[in-house]
C-alpha cells in the first residue's frame, strides 16, 4: 500500500516535465517561425521576393496563429513595419522639392506592393486573429502606418500640401505640370483614408479650397476693374471650365461640388451686382442692344449661384416697366393709337425673343415679364380702347394681302397683350362698337379673320364674352335673307321704289345702338323706309322697328360742271347734300333745323364734306372748325380723277362727357355682374364669411375686370336690403343665402 502514492508523485513530475519541455519547444518553434517571416518581410522590402517560398512562409505563419500566438505575430509585424516606414520617411524628407513627389510616389507604390505580398503570407492571421480581435487587417495596418509615419511626418505633411498647391498655382498661371504625378498623390491620400476621405481632406483638400478662394478673390477683383461685363463673363467661363477639368484630371470627384461653390462664390456671387449694373456693358445694355449670346452667358453663370436669377429678374422687371411706362404715358404715341399699340407689340416681340433664345424659356422669367407688362399696360386707362382700335385698323385694311398663317400669328400676338388688360369689359364695349362699324360699313377685309378673332376671344374669356359679338354676325347673315325677301316684295308694289334700299336688321342688345335723335329723311327715302317696315312687320308681327340713321351709308350721284361722280357718304351726309338740290347756299342753323341731325354729328359730317381732300361743300369762313354761324355752298369746282369718291367721316375723340357716360355705363354693368357673382357663389355655398366671399367674387370676375372690394361690399349690402342675403345672428361677418 505504501507504493501507490510514490507512483502518483512520479507521474505528476513526469507530466510537468513534459509540459515544460513542450512549452519550451513551442517557443523555439514560434521564434524560429517569426525569424523566418521577419527575414522574408525584409527581403520583400528590399525587392528580392523572387527568392522566397511563399508556401513555406504561409505555413509558418499558419502554425504561429494555430498555436494561439496571433497577437505575437501581429505586434511583431507592426513593430517591423513601423521601423521600416520611419526609415522610408527619412528618405522622403531628404529629397529636394523637384523630386519630392516622385520619391513619395515611388515609396508609396513600393509599400503597396510589399503589403500585398505580406498580406498573402499572413492571410490566415487576417481570417482568424484579426477578425476575432477586431484589429485592422494586415493591408490596412500597412496603410495606417504609412499615413502616420510618412504622410503625417512633421517634416513631410505641410511640405506635401505646399508643393501640391504650388504646382496647381503654376498650372493656373499657364505653366505645364506633371498632372499624372499629382493624380497619383491625391489617389494615395484617398486610399490612406480607408473608406474615408479624411486624409485627403485634411492633408490637401481643405487647404486647396482655401487657396482657391483667395486666388479667385484677387483674380476677380483685377478682372472686374479692367474688363467689360461680357469679357469678364467669358473669362469666368474659362476659369470654371479649367477648374472642372482639374477635378477630372487629377483630383477626387468629391472635390468638384466644393470647388464649384468656392470658385462661383468668388467669381460670380461677389460681383454679380457690379456686373448687372456695369455702365455701357451690364444687363441693361445687353437688353437694349439684344445681346443674346451675352445674356445667355449671364443666365447660365447666374444660374450657378444663389439669388443670381432673382437679381436678373428684378433688374429686367424694373427695366421693362420703365420702358413700358414711357410708351403708355407718351402723349405722342397715345395720339396715334396704332403707333401706341405697335410699340407695345414690338416690345413684347423683343422680350419674347430674349425669353426664348437667351433665357431658355425659363418659366420664372416669363412670369416676371408678364407681371411687368400687366403693370404698365394698365397704367393707361385707354389701353382697352387702343387695343380695340388697333384690331379695328388691322381687320379693316392692315391684313389685306396677308396669308392666313400670318393673320393667325398677328391675332395671337394681339391676344397676348389683351390678356394683360384688367378691364376686359371696357375692351368689349369698344370692340363691339368697332366691329359694328366694320360690319355695317362693309369695311372688314376678311370675315374669316373676324371670326378667327372672335373664336380666340371666346377661348380666352368664355362664351358670355363673345355671345353678343356672335349675335352681330348672325344678324348680318339673317339680314341678307331679309333683303332677298324684300326685293321680291317690292316687285308686287303698285308704285315701285325710286332707288335701291339695303337694310340691316339689328337685334337690340347685340349691337351698340344709341337712342339718338331721329334724322329727318327726305320724302322719297321715307317712302322706301315705310315700305320695308310694312314688309318686315308682316313677317315678324309684334316687333318694333327703330331706324338707326347714324349708322347708315348711301351712294348718291353728284353732277359737277366738269364731271359726274358717285359719292359714297354716310346717311347724315346724304341728307345734308340733298338739301343743295333746291338751293345754292344754306346756313348751319337752317341745316340743323331741316335735317334734325344732332349738332355734334352735324359738325363732324360737315367737316368731312368741307375737308381739303374732298371738298364737296365750300364754307364761307376760313376757320378750321365748324361754327354755327357758318354758311355752306355747293362746290361746283370740285374735281377728282376717281369716278367713285369716298367721303371719310371725321373721327372725333370722345368728349369728357362721353367718357364719363361710357364709364358710368361700364360701372352699371359691373354692378349687375358683381351681384350675379355674389348670388351664384352664395347659392352654391349657402353660408360664407365676408372676407372669403369678397375673395371668391374677385377671383370669379377677374377674367373680365378686377372688382373693387369696396364696391363688392356695397353690392352685398344691396342684396341684403333686397333680401337675397342675410347676416348671421351669431356673427355679423357671416352671410346666409335666402332662397
């Protein structure tokens, strides 16, 4: 029994001895393996790797890691690389400036090549120890150590940045530099960041951007003081192009947006107000001289910077408003309505062309131009009348010989300016008057053009706007059928008519008829009128026929000693001339009493008959105006090469009283339209507060005119009095609709 413990003690000693022996053996093996690996790494650094057995090296590294000595291997590798790179840094530091970047680039390429070989040898350590210990992989370890020992070396870091910046500065000055070398260095800085741009940014980009800002700050100040606006912009284009090219050639793509921002701020943002206002070459000068290429260049450059286009829009808006204001307030132009409106059309064409060709059809610029035109066109209260007069002139004679396509283009241009008119109901009034004269006097150059214009107005303003205008065309068409029936009727009369009568039957409400004093027609003409009246009433029982002699025309033969002429005159002129069949001289007052023509119309027609162009009558006084004391005689000396002589009526401007009456009629019509709008809205909504109702009414009527909120309020009060609406008992600002 005493031998068992003795045997146990012997076994324990044996195990301890075996373990110690095995540990000592492993240490020798590990040290031997590391020595082999260390020599191999040094051989790789000395560029003699071809003599190495990578399989043997991999197996040794594998055994070291397998025996749980990964940390030993990793730390020793780190120390070895650290020592090696410190030596490398000394070599780079010693290089002069001319070869500094080349030496750095060579060392970097050698280091990358070495690290790829070392990584392959230590691949098993990367897979196991590195992954488990959460340390940097072998290749990344090499990059980090290169960064810390070489790039961040206190004698290398700032020198590297300064040499790079100096090379770029030389290139900006026009010198040739080694772009490929710079690209390799910047790429090195990117790679050293390992999935980050921090090394590139800290070692180069931040200083590069600051230097660029300073460079272009000085450069732009020099250029702006010596160049015109177009020349400055051309140079800016070149600079920006060069900087973008610089990025593509040797900088990282992430620098592009930052470089653009810095360059554009110094070259454009800091000087855009100076450029715009530059005398004789700035934005105003470009607009005035239609410098499309320069304007396009400014638009493109200003698009790059914040508020650039807003500045351009503000200057353009102010300029266009000033020019437009000069046109609409020019007394000479307003005297000649055609010149006035043609000037506006020319201005619109000019800026439409600039908008398309210089500002790339930019919707914001279009909106700015429209606002400007709307502003100055509505400064002149006569703009609606002048537009109608311009259309009248074009549709009477201005479109003669013009093709359908050209007519359509012109009408579209007119309509563009018409859109800016706020008082479209005033335009409608004048357009109706002018259309009536064209239709009744047969002065319209083309029915197709007339209908085309009405169709465009209908599309723009709706059916109600043109319903009366279309009714006028309907009356003209029906009048043709009526006159055909009247001709057949006259053949059945016992006493035939002594002359041919043509009548246009106008529906009250469609036409701008006036309750004028009835002209006293000659007996023969009255006979014809009564015949037509009998015929018409037999066809249309219960209707009332009222003669509008102020809107008629006549053709009469006048025998002069030298020649007989056919005179084309107004009905009033015909009545006046027929008085001279019985007498040689007649005074103004006698003519007025005999004919019953209103005094203003009588003076206007006598002025036409005594004009120098077609002096059918002679006036004893030499005054240029018609006075009530004047005496008139038939001019026997009248001569004309034409057989048919057209006596043009004298166009008389509206008197202040007539203008006031016109405005009063428009205001009365507006009252009804405002009330109708209020009722429509309230009928649909039933209940509505005051401010929303006002806004809705203005919005609904804005296509015809812009109602004054005060007038709208008065119409609401009127509707409350007539019990169409009532105020809410809980809140007096709320209205209820009363069915």
